[in-house]
């Protein structure tokens, strides 16, 4: 009954919105009636999709769908933290991961439009105390992750001082700037430091003054401490809280309406020009990788950006062609990516399927204690409830195998990957994964067999070949 009430309320609010905008003009009754019916159908489908996904444990978070600058669907599902005591609402603020990198990129363009810097300026111009490679790297390289600067993420700096130390103590570039692509937060770090150098204020102050306040993003804050009003915490499927992130500074936490204000402002060129917007959308060095504003699909005129930080995951689809914006913010990493695309299909009138229950989730906990019992459960579920669970998705077992491998449970990981290759005997990626598990367990001959099988099935973009070479050198020592 509760879900029906919320759906009825959403439809009533939508009807009132249409009336307030004068869209129920008698002269346009037939057309309006048709549009209203289509919109109600979209609302019903999205609500069914999200409600079912929440009930199946596939989503915990907030969702917002906007069409032609009017909200057609918004709802909160689940809780703010692992205690599951406080329900989420539309004021809940989330860590949006990599989406927050958009703010430094746009800040760069604001300064460029003001004539305070040029995208082709070399980093050395800003006297940041960096090695000689700074003379080769431009701001344009940084915003497109084509700089080749020393990576910082592998060394996991816990603050800005540690990031500075990594960059200033490494004299070598990974590649010549502009010749390749490497997604690393060292590029983001230097963008933020250049903004500070040019503007004379902290990165946070610049964003608040030039973006947050002008757009009236009233519920956005940089790195809120635990207990901050409306702040969420991420947690896993066992309701265990994630560790608090220790990393470089400059991450804006945001609610779903403030994120829409940001997207709409870029769409309408209220912060930067259309030319600057498309400069950030199109990566000239790696078109298929995307850039500072995520991935842009030129043919569809579609921008997609997602961000992950521990178990926080967010995604938005900005369909410029059809004037549709879809945003999902979650503090419980799961099917956010899939659901964003499914909602887009609903809005375009395309076919879609509601995600099934996760096989990975169903046997994960048991596999940590007794992998053989977990496999018994797997076959039992497949026999009795095959249509309810995502048995057709090889990624479910692949994900479980890698989780076990990361936990040092090599034998259990091998068992799961062997099950996966039995269930999906033509999947090259799964044989590649099995090869990695054997390699980690130092069963080199079996690893070679698995990698060769992966190649015979079509290969894994050269990874299997590289691993075979590595194993042969290891055996030859």
C-alpha cells in the first residue's frame, strides 16, 4: 500500500505541474492527453523498476529523472548508513566519486575564459616546484588524462603533502604527453593546485564563490565530517560501514537536486560557453575513453559520467538530444550503472528488463566460510529459482572469484573460477581470470593452459599473451 501511495502522490504532483505550466490548454487536449498518458506509463515503469530493484537488494539510494526541464520521477530507497535507522531523503548528500572532478575542470575553463590561463600553458609556468617534465605537460593534457605524469593512486597518498612528495620526487613520465591515456588523480591534483595559483584562493573557496553560490547549490559541502547534517555513509551488503576516505583534498559532496542544477547549468551555458563545454566533453587524445566530464557519445549527443568511492556509486546520463537527465546516487555499490541505462531505455520507449537477484550476493557470504557449500547453494538455486537470479551473467561468478582472490583465498578463488568456466565454456574473460588465480597460486602450468584457452576463444585484448610471456620468464628463472 505504501508504494501505491507514493506512486499516486507522484502522479498527482506531476498533474499539478502540468496544469501550472498551462499544458492542459483545451485547444491541445488530444495531444496533452496522449503526452500525459505516456508520462504516466513512464512513471509507472520506472517506479516498478526501482521498487523491485530495491526489494531485490540491488539499489540503495536516490533517483531523479527530468524531461524537458520538468521532474517526472524522484524517489529515495533505503537508508543513510549501515545502521538502517534513518531513511534517505532528497536532502541526503553523497560522495559522488569521480563526478566531483568535473568541478576542477570547469573551474579551469572559467579561468581560461577570463583570460587568466591558456589550456596550452605548460605546468612549469605556474612554479609548482615540479621536475623538468612539467615543461612538457600542458593544462590540456591534464584535463584529458593524457599528461603521462607519475601516477599517485598506486601509492595511496592520504593527503596533499604526500601527493606533492610523489610528484616532486619522480623525474620520469610514463609516456610523452599527448601520446597516450592514463586515468589517474595526479592530473586532478595538479588542476586544483593550478586553480589556486592563478586565482589566489583555495580550490574549495574558488568553487564555492564561482559555482556553488551562483547556482544556489545550497546542500553541497566539501568533505563533510561524519555526523554532518544530511551526510550519508557507505556500507556493504553485510551492513558493515566503509572506512572513511583519506586522500587528496577537494571533493564536493552533493545532493541529487544540486547535481541536477550543475548539469543544467552546463547544458544552458550559464557557467562556461558552449565551446568550452564541448572542449571538456571531447577528449582529442583518447576519444573512446572520455575526459573530464565523463564519456560523450557524439552520435547520440549523450553525456554519461559515473563515480565510485568505496561503496558509494553515482551515475548520470545527460541526453542532450532528447532533453532527458537521469541521476542515481547510491551509498551501497550495486546495480547503479545498469539501472541508469535501463531508465534511459524506459524514457526512450525501448525494451528493457528489470535486473534479477544477484547470484553473487546469494552465495557470497557462504563462499567466504565454505566455498563448496556455496557451490551447492548455487546449483540448488539454479534448479529451483533459475528465472529469479542472474545465472546468465558471467560477471556474477567472476566478481566473486576476484573478491576471494583479493582476500588471499587462492584455492577458493580457483574453485569459483573453475565453476565459472564450466558454466560459460566459451567466455575468454573467465579463462583469463582462472589463469590469474592459478598464477597467483603459483600453479604456472595450469595458468598457461587457462591463458592459452582464453586466446583460443578470442583473447582478452593482449592480456593473456602478456601473462604467458611473464609466466614463461618466471618458469625459466
